[in-house]
C-alpha cells in the first residue's frame, strides 16, 4: 500500500496558498514510486487536505454562513472539485486519477475513513503487510497519517521514504523522522 500525502496545488505549486518551497522537486520521485507500486498491483491512496480556512479563501464563505453545519459540509463537498488548491499537483494528477482519493481536513484521515479502511482490509495481511508514506509535510500530515494508519494496522510495516517527504524546514523534517522511528516505523533515507 502507498499513501501520498497532500501533494496538491496548495502545497506544491508556487501559486498555492500554503506553498512549501521546493516541494515540486519531490514529484519525479513520487511518480517513480507510484509506478513501482502499480507494478506490484498495490493499492494507492492520496490525500487532499481541504482546510476550511482555505475553502473560505477559495470562494466558499463558511464564516458568514448562517445555515446548519450539514449544509456547510454539503456545500464544501459539492464545491471541492472546482477548487484548484485541493487538486493534485498538475504533474502528478494523471498518475493519481485512477487511484483512491481521501479527503481530509487538517492533519489526518478522518476517523470514519480510517474505520472504513480498517474494515475493508481486516484480515488481509497480504495487502496491508507493508504501508509506505510519501508527501508533505513530514512533521505534520505525514506524521499524523502514519500514526493513524499504524494504529489501524498494528501488524503492518510502516515505511517512510524520507527522500520523498518534505517539511517547511529541515529541522522539523528530521525531528519528525526521529519520532516516527521511535514509534517503530522504518525510515528509508
């Protein structure tokens, strides 16, 4: 299994709201990683971080919406595909389109999605024996998602490809890798 974390326009494109300097340099390696996992017929997931404040900036006003939260969520979901920032980075998009998108807000995969994954792959150790992570930001979303998946699949080998992950600063990146190693994850450098 492969999880590609938040390699979307907001973080990877220089015009993005939360651009991470040089994140686009990860793209060729991530494309190779996708092709490697496809050759093995692995399941590939990619996340889209749909932070509410970004949605407000991108044309959906949630702050001044007086409707119930269900209406807001419905509006967010219906407008998500129109929002450039939430879409996979242009060079990755053709490689990700046939794989499974998980929408999340803020750091980690939502609990209901995590439970769904856990149920779907329960007892299928051949599928979840090894779960690899790449993407941005190592110290926030990669870390949070790796911990969630490790909790859902405690017998799986969780692998972090350090060369295909990035944070806003090197110190945060390396500290997060140390934390993940301390949790028993395998960090490939």
